[in-house]
C-alpha cells in the first residue's frame, strides 16, 4: 500500500490541489503517513504529519460521543424531546423532535444553510458578520425560526443545526461549555493531546490555515483566498474542531476499545440506526448501500451484517476532510486538506485498492 499511496498522493498534490495529510493504519501498524502542501502559503510553511487541521463536520462525531456519555449517565435519553431539554419556545422546532432524530438526521428541522438544496454556507455572512457567531445559542436566529422540511422521523436529510441543538443540550445538562466538555471528556480521555477548538482570529501554533481556491478559466486553482470570513471563527457542535491525523486515529481506537463509552453505547455508535437506505454505485464495489447512524454514515454490503465502512466527512470553504474506518480489517484511512480538494474521490480510489487487497479474495492477507 505504501508505494500505491505515495504515487497517488504525489499526483493529487501536484495536479488536484491536495494540501494536507494522508494517513493509513492497517491493524496496529501505521502503513502510511505523509504531509503535502503548505500550512501557511504566504510564508511557505509546509504541512507536517502532526499539523492540526480544521475537521469541519467530522466534529459531529465528538458531539455524538458526548451525547451518548450523558445517556449512559442517565442524564439524557435518546427518546427525550429536545424542546423538553432546552428552551425553544417561540421557535419553529416541533415539539416531537427527539435527541435520536437529531443524531441521525431524521429530525426534519430546517438548517441555517440548506446545502443539500445547493445553498452556500458562506453566503450566510454576507449580511451578518461571522465573528458574531461564537457560541451555540448564536446560531438559533439563522435556523430555529424556519419551517421544518418534513415531519420528524418520516425522512432523512443532513442537517448541521441539529447538532447545535445537541450542543445546547450538553451545555444545559452539564453546566459546562460545549467545548470545555468535549476537551475534558472526549479529547483528554482519548489521548488526543493536540486537539482543541482554537479561534481563527487567535495565534495558533502548528495549525493549518484554510484556503479557498480562486478558479481560473480552466477550472483549476489559479490562486487562493483565506477562508476566515466563510464560517464562524471558532468550532461548535456541528463543526470546527482542529485535530491532527494521529489524534483522529486515536479517537477511533478509543471509541472501538470502549475507552470513551461503555459496551452498549459504543455498539450503538458503531452501527447504523436510520431505517432509510441509499444504494451506492459510485464507489465501484458490488452491493454497497448506505445507512445513517449517530453522526457516522455506514457503507453496508448485501449479505453482510457488519459494516464494510463507517465514515464521516467534512467540508467548508478551504476545508476538505474524511475519516473512514473498516472494522472487519481494523483499517483506518484519514485524509485532511486545508484547501478545496476532492478528498472523496481520493478516498474512493484508495478504498478500491483496499477492497482489492483485503476483501475481494479470501486469499488476500494484510501486508
């Protein structure tokens, strides 16, 4: 795999705007970990394998763990109605939306920017400054007064702001800030010592700046613009934690080993729950279909009860990231980029190679 990944990552760094880290672990062995591009383009400071990157929506995984920890402690239930946990009076959040529906994107509530409908998240801040949104409660005005998309539990639609409500629930129940809780009870417990929620208007060591591409006539990046005005300056429950590739793999290990959650809660996070399925031909692997879980999304194979892959991705202007875990073979694949880059296609190509080597034939053995 090392030779394959070296060739692919070099090509993508040179031709397809990849700037970041690619990390592959097979079993207990780190098979590949290399950095490309610049953490700071102005001063040509290169990315390193231990550089911190914006996780965008991968942050939702940490929120889901925090919620399930509170469920384990008996302080919250999955069937609790969110309007009975936090005060949402005067809003359009329906009274029957549950914590579980927020976790698996079946709540039906409106988002601040409906990205599935093609709305640009950065456009939210053309008339309202992004620096005015720093805490969970600051998001409410941009989504809580919109009509729902559908009745709770009747459909599935990705919703960033459902995790804002979960973050508010965490703060109400624990008396801590969302960030403080996650840093203490998720990052510290998992040994994620380089992870946190730095603000983009602070001086942050070993942290990659995000760059939005300025496209030329050929559709390729002809220049770059910093993404500091494209989304809120500090991470919240739906996105924006800064994590290294190594720390993200430590999170997966801690999750799968029961370090973050007990057996029952861990099992619930590592399995799909949403009844709705979607066929997935794009990946090029026979019989794949997709189901939602609690923040994670799952690729299942016809005739198999175990997930083929559980993953979470994240995208903002100047941020592209995806973490994939293959539980049957204990393989983790992490791609983090601080530029607009199609890490989804990179993942697809690498995943096809992993499938060929480790799944397609019984005679295939891990290297």
